[in-house]
């Protein structure tokens, strides 16, 4: 059983007050699984607020450090709404400090300065904020906003010799420096012209190495004094096949460079800093996780990293890696979910004790003695936060299910009779939820994964279990699936491709896991909306591909695909000039659709023509139109959400009534009620 599903309910306490750039609190903000009573809901007219749908501790970024008195601590973010910055004791997991950092929801980077100050950045929504935690005063302060004119600070590092802070950015792949002694900021400008992200970043031999993407990967060397830039070619097939460099880490005379996509099982290259050459592929166990879980070098000249369920040690003198044996230890099951690894050393001379320390996204801290193989775990106590509500749908039991955005693995379900909310384990990000026959179907990001199964008893990974994946590194290059419909005993999925890639897919699957992938049903467009009648599948598209792509098409398409013949039989542009069709709904002999600019259109299924269209003033600016949905109600009217509003449409006149102004997602329950959510809370509208 995973950490999320096994934790006990815990109470929350009030805030102690706000200071600096984030609010400080001593609250223990975790609520565990189990139903929350309906009497907690507050009714406002025809709308009932059921409260927060999901809460979670969600540690996705952390580093070890020390307080001024020498206490070993873990500086850890817990993503949520809002994201929080936490200082935890390594020995007990106790929280020393906790700072909610709203309005941002996701951690970006952190680094501890030699003077003890911790500099960090957060994002989503992004404002390019640079913040710092001062351990002596236990305060968080804002250093700057919109650093280098950018909206996101991707990676932060510090030069231990000069004390100067360096960072890289999105969306213009810039590099900047900040000198804490003078408060001066230097903007080095964009290091490339064909990449949005500057991601991998470190000081290598006195120069700044910057890994960029997406689309074409570049590894740039920048002189921090002169600002001069030059490119270091990637070796072999990586030179032409890599789309971005997401990790650069200088460690004891070498630099680890992690790229995407991998070549076979290899995604990590090793550079000899003194010799300025790439080392042979067998010099390191080659597969590192996307989050680059790599420690600093200890006094024995080794650093540690997680790969394939094991903790490895790399000897920088011998330039070889070997397993530590943690995978086979009493805490070996903790390796797989590790989000950060560091080494803590105590003692001196021949009595030095070395412990590898890691943390899982659930907040559990593990410590593994590198000499004896003994290990312990403690529960870290970072601030929990409401998870960002990302998806909603109805299960085969008639209950309403919700999924989260970039969580530690949480979902929820709500009874349509009592309105009780029960938290469940789930994927880190659930993109779509629907019922097929007597099973629930959930899609997740990344790697376009589909899960299906019974809902009782719920045991994520088993019930429901994975049905298939058509992910980033497969031949299909897909990453997200935002709509799913049933055609007979089969499922049809619409997908969006990987970062830097155009061309979504229509995926046909049965419950035995037999899968057919039909890519580019509409050339270079993603499939973002689906509906069915008989064996015909109606699809709406987005001209946009994965993030950081430039569309080739200019208009979204409505197409018809025959599931019997596996062929597209019709295609049209229903709303000239619009880039996204985000919702489709079959209603007798007509098809309703909605576009990104807020145009509602009626398509006659017999004549296959658009017979009516009206701008209803509800634009949806999401790249794939993910935040829009249409539902046909038994009262004869159409309900839906778009542009953050819940609305009702009279099909006779196309007159629109706004019902709520905080609707990010919505679902029509069997009771006829509309369940909808904002960023965190779940509501019920009673027609």
C-alpha cells in the first residue's frame, strides 16, 4: 500500500500570520483519506460548495542543508494550491518552518548559499519570482520579480568561490546572475534562438553549461565573465536525436549530461572536464530519472544517484559506478519514489559515518547507512495543501471521481446521495475520467497511460490497473489523453504528442489491452474532443502539438472516423479561423461543438453541414481546450463549462445563461446534478 492511501487523518490548525514573500505557519496541513461529512458543505442558492476535493503532501523538490547551529535539515517544497517551502529536521521529520507561497502552486528550484541563505523559485502561475529563506531570522523574503524579464526561473546554482547566484529561465532560454553582496542582476540574454527552455544548468570547469530544448537540444558553454557563448556538440546519435538537455551536473572532475529522448537505455552522458571529451558509455549506469536525483560528492570522492530502483555510488577517481545494495535492504522499497538524494557525513578521520538521505513525494524521509546497509524511515511533516483539481468524471458506481494535477498520487470520489468526499490513491496527474461498461477508465500524464478496472475495493495500480501506454519514448510519441469514448466493447482515446512534437493520435483499445494507434488522423494536429454514434467517431482537433511546438496547421478540424473500417470518412473546418475544438456532444440527429474562441456550433449528422453557429462569449485559451465540456441534460438543455464558467444553453435559441463563474471542470451525474470544480474545491449545481 502506498504512503498516500495508508496515512491516518490529521487535523489542521490556523495560520500564525504572514511575513515576507510567503506566509509562515506552524500548521500541520494534512488531511488523510476517508469521507468528509456533507454537513461541512455550505449552500449558496442552487450551488452547494462541498469543500476541498483533495489534499496532499507532494514533495517534488528537496535538498539537504544545515541550520546556523549545525542541525541537519531538509529544505523541501510541497506542491499544491499553494506550494509551500518547508524546513524539516532530518532525524525526526519535524517541521521547523513552513511557508505557503501562493499564488504559485509548483516548486521550480532551490540552492543553499555558502552564507546559509536558501534561494528558491516557484511557479504556476509564473512571475519569475526569486525568493530567499534566511535561517537566522527564519523568514522568507522576496528578492526580485520578473528576473531577466522572464516568467519562470528553471534552475538555480551558486558559485561557492564568489557567492554569485546564477539561474536559467523559460520561455526565452536566458541565463542571469544575481550578486547578493551588491544586489546586481546581470542578464546574459538567450543562449539559443530555437528553444524555450534553458533547463540543465551547472558550473563546469569555471564556465556555465546550459542545456536547452524543446525541439532541438543544445549544450551551450557560457563564460560568466565575458558572456561569450559556444556550443559543445553532443556525441554520436545524440547530436541529431536529442530534443532537450534537462540535466547538467558537475561532480568531481566529470559532468553528467542527461538528455531526452534516450538512445536505447542510455540517457546520461559523461564528460571529462579536464580532458574536455566524452567518456565511453560504460563509465556510468546510464539511465537517470527525469528529475536528476544525484547527490553531491562526499569526502570519499563518491556521489550517489537513483536508477532503475537502486541507489548507485559513482567513484569519481575510478570513474565507475556500482550498486549500494539499498534495493535489497529493509528500506529498499523506498528507492523507487525518491525525489531527492544527498549525503550526510558525521564524525571525522576514520570514524566518518556516511548516510545517504532521500525523500519521497509523500514526505517520507529515508536514511541509509552506506557502510552497514542499515536503514530507517521517518515521516516528514511538510505543510500539506489542497491539490489542484485537474479532471472530473463519473464512475460505474454512479459516484463522481476527481483527479489532481502533478500530485503525490491522489484522487477522490464523492457520493451523489450524501456528498461525502473520500480521498483515494491515484496517478500523479489524472487527465480524464470516464466509465466504460462496468469499469472506470482513467488516463494519466506523462506518457499517455490508460488505466481501467473496478472501483471497489479501490487499490490504485491493481484496481484500476494499467491498460496501456503510448508514451514519449515509444514509436507513437504521445504524452496526454484528454478525451475517451466507448464504441461498442472498445474504447477510443484522443491524444496529444510529446513536448516539441506535432501529430496526435486516435487510439482504439479493448479491455484485454489490444491497442491500435492511428496517428495523424488529421495531419500535425492533436485530437482534443470526441463523441460517438454507432460505430462513427466524431473528433475535434487542436492545431497545437506538445508544448513548445509551432503549429503547421492554422484551423481546427471536425472529422468523422469509422471504427469498422478504421478510416476517416469526413473532415471539415466548422469554425473558420479557430485553432481548437474543445468539446463535442451528440444529441439525436445533431452534433454540438464548441471552439476555443467561444463559438457554439450545431452540425447536422444527416447532411454533414454546420447549420447554426453563435459566439456565446466563452473563450477557452488552454492550448488543447482541456478546460471545456458539454453535457446533454434530461431537461432538454445543454450544460457545460468553458472560459472558467458553468453555463446552460437553450438549444432552440442558443441563449446562454451563466450559472457560476468558477468552473474549471464539470461532469453530469446520474442524479441530473452538475458537479464542477475550481482550482481546489468541488461544487454541485442543482438544475
